[in-house]
C-alpha cells in the first residue's frame, strides 16, 4: 500500500491547522504551535518524497476541488526528489524559526499574518511538484507566490526597503506567471488536453515551431523563479529583506521549483528538443553562474551576498540540465542521464548548505541587528557555534572537499568533459566554455566565503553590536544542527542517493539505471570509467591536516623558545580600522572584472568659503550596481513612468471627454469585429 497519499493528506491537514493556529492563538502560543505544525508539514511531505524516490508512485483526480477542470495529482520519483528536499528544508527551518520568531513580538515574522501564511507557504513548496495538470499546477504556483510575497513583506513596518523589495518581487513573479500561463495554454491547446499525461502523449503532434515557442516561454517563466540572469532582479532584493527563515525557504526550496518546472516540461512533457533549446539554457546558466558570484564578491551585505550565491548555484544547475538536453538531442542518452543526475544532486546539496547559510546569517542578524560585513567582526568568539556552522556550510558552497557541494560539481564536470566526444561544432565550443565557467565560479566562490568568514567572524569587532553579540537560542542552533548533519551526510556518503537519483532521472524518460551507483561509501559512474570515494578523501585530508599541524609542534618542542612582544614599528597595537573590510577585500577582484561590473565612483570636494585653495571636506562614494538591472530594467521603468505621466493628460476630469473615449472605443471595436468577421 502506498504511503504517499496518507503522507500528503497529513501534510495538508497540518498545514491547514497551522493556518488556523496562526490566526487564532495568542502570541505566546502562536509561534511554537505554528512552528511544530509547519515542521510536521515538512516531515510529512519529505516522507512522501522519500517513498516516491524508493519507487512508490501515486495518482489521483478530484473533479470537484477546482471548478471546470478539477484537480489532478501525481507523484513519481522526479516529483519525489523535490518534495523530499523541500520537506527536509521546511522541517529544519521550522524548528529554527521557533527560536528566531520568538524574539520578534507581535510584528515581523511573529505577527499573526506571517504565522498564518508560513505553514501555507511550506505546504505549497511540497505540493507544487505533485500537480499533474496545468490548472492545478498554476493554482498551486500562484498560491506559493502570494504566500511568499506576504512573508517577504513581514517586516515592512521596520524598513522602507522591504516595501520596495516586495514591489519588485510581485512584479517579477507575476511576469513569470504570465509567461507560464501563455506557454501552457499554447501547449495544452496543441496537445489536446491540459493534464500532464495528455500533454506528454500529444507532444509529438505539435509542430516544431510551436514546440520551440512553448519551450522558450516556459523556460523564461521557470528561469525567473530560479533566479537566473537576467530575470534575477527580484532575488537580491527579496531574499535580504525577508525574515531569515523565509529567506532560507525561498533560497533553498522555492527556487528549486523553477528547476523542477524546466526538467518536467522540457525533458518530460515535451520529450526533449533540438540542440538550440539546450545551448540557450546553458548560456543562461553560465551567465548566471559567473555574474551571480561576481556580484556576491562585491556585496558587503551578508544576506545579499548569499542571495547572489543562489543565482550562481542555480546557474550551475541550469548548465547541467542544458547539457543533459544537449546530449540527449545528439543521441548520447547515458551521458544525458549523468548530466541530469549531477544537476539534481547539486539541487540537493545547494538546498542543504544554502539553508544553513541563511539560518546562520539570521543568527548573526538577530544577535547584532547588522547585515553589513563592514560593521561585523569578532563573532567567532561571541558566537562560536554559529561561526562553526557557517564555516561548514561555506565549505559546501565553495565546492571543495570535504564540502557537500564538491561531489555534485565533480559529477557535472565529469559529464561535460566526457561530452567532448559528442560531435558538433557548437558542442565543441560550448562544453569547454562551460567547464571554464564552473572552474571560474568555484574560484571566485572561495574568495567570497573567505571574505564572509574572515571579515564577519574572525576579524575584530567594528561596531558595539558586534562586540556585544551573544549565541543564538537552543532551538535556532538545533535547526541549524539538523541542516549541518544533512550537509555532512551528503559530503561523506552521497552514494546513498544513487538509487533515488537514478529513479528521478528515469522519470524524465532517460536511462536512469546506473547513472550514479556505488552505495554509500563510493560513487561509481556506470557508463564512464570514473569513481570517487568521498569518505576516503575526507580521511586523507584529515590525516594531512593533522600531520601539517602536529609535526611543527612536535619539532618546536625540542627547541627552546623565548616569549617576547612582537615589534610593532612604534605604531602601537592594531585597531579594527586597520583591518581589511569586505569592501577592501573585494577591491582587487573588482579591478580584474572592472569592465563587467562597471563600478561607479564620485568625488565631491567642498572648498572653504574664504579660499578656493583650502578644502573643507572631501566626500568619496564608490558602489558596484547590478549592471544588468541598471541597463535593462531602469530604462523600462523610466519609459513606464513617462507613459504614466503622459497618460494623465487624458484624464482631464470632464465627463464629456470620458463619454467620447467610450464612444470612440466602441466604434473601433465594431470596426475590428466587422473586418475580422
């Protein structure tokens, strides 16, 4: 008997109970009760996903749940992977959120509205992959978008930037919804049905031109949710301004559903397509990876840095999905399966370390009230547990062993390198560039998180708030500890996911059997002569570090040492102003990529009134704006604002003029109908 329907029913019931608890319960009981119920939603949804990854499948139709079309639900291994990831993130973040929201009082995340919306948002994260028809999918997708928008605006009373971020997020997410609505409408009309089964069966009858149009529309809509460049403008605004548990859910679970939509529609429902589809997707992914990590390197706001890191990691995932479609288009289906398995594994790894990073950043924000790295420092001494957990997650983000991000990027590189044998000029050009992009992004990511750790945690405190910081409450540390345990398991025994990944890949129609195998201790690629044992790699690194640290100490004990003060050149003890800031740390990197980042500088010299030769004040401003936002979105916003100002002239306040508008519009409509008829 399938446990999937029971688990989904339990998650739905707990989500509904969480909404009622958030609305009805008083302040003291509201946060812990909603937190426990939301964690239950995550556990139940994760259990359904794990069952699906184990081979359990389920489908159902509820004709009266949605008007006209009804509700179609289906769970396979691909949906199960994203359900399991979302459920695990929701469960851990819900535990963390009890401690986080407990200190926010009646406003912000602890408010009645936010607590009522939080379990609903968690439930939609689990249910979106279960949708099996266009109407069901779009209804859940929009419900997820609206719930996340309300949570982003939870602290709108505290900062004006929250309201601005909410506007950007609302516009961009509904632009993506329009693209999805048009793409699905065209696809369903041509395929002869709006259920995913009917679309899958009728996709072969759709003309290549329409298939290409559908893919472009759907890919753009889903890529915007994944935070891919250039549709990423909402992400570095909404994620920093949202409460930290919400940021963790959005960055570690919600953006994954953009990837799910791409894989489900592009590889499953459409059945793959020509090479140009996937070359374009790889170009978007490569641009997102490099541009996202460069912007992260320039950012001094800790949560903004992590938001741009999400854009980078989603870019790597899109490279893997694009490579999978490209290899399948050239007939190499085993290699396509490996590339897709690498992309899906990176989704899992990214969710684990990014949720932990955002939770650790929230811990810092709760303790200090600061997100600016230039005003932090000294947190390793005051918040040792948070510092250690942030370091563990950062190790995964830089894709170095023994971090959990290493194995998925290694698999992705393996698929790209062995893809050099695939014929075609475009393949011969794109694959080496993709390998270079992954290497470049990994190198810059190392600099980014060295900056975040070194400046934010190991340097001297640069503000009173940082100097007075205290460790987070036990429930926050417990939630982060759960995520840290997942990161460690994924780093040491990623092969345990091999069978589940194979089934998820197989659900798209690719030969998923044996793409990644080897059990828990070793990852072995079935169709490529390559294997890796992360556990042995970690053991070797541990021994090397112990030898490197122990031998000098052992040798030094044999020699007499005299303790003396270091010569300070007469300058005295260093102060925090003498240490590197996040801005100064990134300045050499900014010079290297000056043409890409286009930094802006302004020097304002104020002379003394009595003399033009004496200077009263020199003001220097330097910032690195989002160049794509500056060049792409700002002209559009200026044009819309100008159109709005010009349109005001049409509203002169005269009833006669308004009646004239109506008469002219009616005549034009009749003429159009007459000509068209």
